[in-house]
C-alpha cells in the first residue's frame, strides 16, 4: 500500500508531469539522472567498464551498485513523504538520482566521477528550474513599496510571502500560493510577495532569515494595519523555523482564510454602498420644469383686444 499510493498519485498527475519533462531544464536533468544507467547498459561502452560480478558481465549492475541504488531509493521515499507538490516529488527524484550517479561514477572510476561532478556543478550554476507562470492575484513589492502599502488601509489584511528565487522550496510553493490568491483575494484580503533574497533590508526589518540552515523560506506573514498578526513557520529561540508543511489545507486552517474571506466580503459591500452614496450626492436628481402660470389680468386684456 505504501508503494501503491505514490504510484497512483504519479499516474493522476502524469499529463502535468509530461509537460514539465518537455522543458529544457527537466530534459537535461533527466539525462543526467540516468547517465550511469546508460553507460552501464550501452553496448560497446559497458564492455570497457570494470565490474565485481562473479560472472564477469560488465553490462549489468553488481551487488554493491544495487545496494547503493536501493539505499538512495529509500531516502527518496522518506523525503517525498513531506513533499507538497508534484514538482517537489520530481525534484527529489532528480536530486537523489544525481547523488547516486556521483557515488557510482566515483566507485567505477575516479576520473569519471570528477567529470560527472563538474558537469553537475556547471549545470547547477548555469541552469535554473522554470518559474511558475500561471494565473495569480498577487502584488509584488520592493523595499520601497511594501511598508506604505501595508499601512495604507487598516481594514485591509495582507498575506505576504517572503521568498527567494534560488530556494527550491519557494519555487515549489509558488503554484500553491497562486491558487490561494485566486480563491481568496478580494478588497479586504490581499496577497503579496517580496523577494528578500534581493532586498536584504526587508529581510532584516521583518526578521525573516535567508540562511538555508534556518529553513525560514518561504515564510507567510499576515498583516493588518502594517502590524504582524501571525506567521508560519514559527521561529524558535535559535532562529530556526519550526517544522511546518506548506500545504493548501494547512494554510487555510492556520490562517483561517474562510472566515477572513467572509469578513472581507462585508468590507467590499460597505465600500460599494459608500460609492453609491457618493454618486448620488455628486449627481442630484433633475427636477421637471413647471409651466409658468398666466395672470388673470393678462388673459382679460387679451380677450378685450380680440373683441
């Protein structure tokens, strides 16, 4: 059952995964993930490789290589238990596959291991995973705009995501956050993002660390009137984030988004009523013109002239 559940989830999201795998970043990552498999199984190449198999077949895995692959597969399964989105599942598989390839290549030949490790470092420095480009109702802030916007209207609540483009967790969370903004954004409840990897002053002001060891990225903070109401994940005394899963269900429950949305709809209605009153005061109703009354004396003089 433990293997059946992730398999069914993968098959359900297969069309979406297929679209991702067609992107150049994932195509290159896929080839790098199966590099050792291709070299070990390719005829004409595998014959020149060393092996510890008893039958001396160099085109098949020996018992030590199978052991390494099984161990890293168990690590991937444990890591994916905390994954939120399909991007994270695929990313974990690719990451640990590359780690397995490094170990296997170094064990096979130190020169091949150094070559593969160099390729991984170059790929990491030059290629970045594609960013989320789907629909969203999110306002992006800079260090000069965030404070003024948060304090502009005390009735409006803001949910701000503090993120960094280099963080894999932030990249995976982008689609979840965008989906929440499409469902709950309104006049009294708005969603925003600020890149604290770019604006270091914002990171210090709102006390969100960009260090990978702190595990505070991403951080969601609820503001009202420019003041912090709550944040997730929480931070302990050692400035490390308390473990918290950024699933859509957790965010809706912890931030009580359903109740906030209902209150925000009332604020939206009150703004609409107020605008109607302003329009009425600016444009008063037009009165119909009354016909002028003719004096009785003027009528008598006109009748005498006619006679």
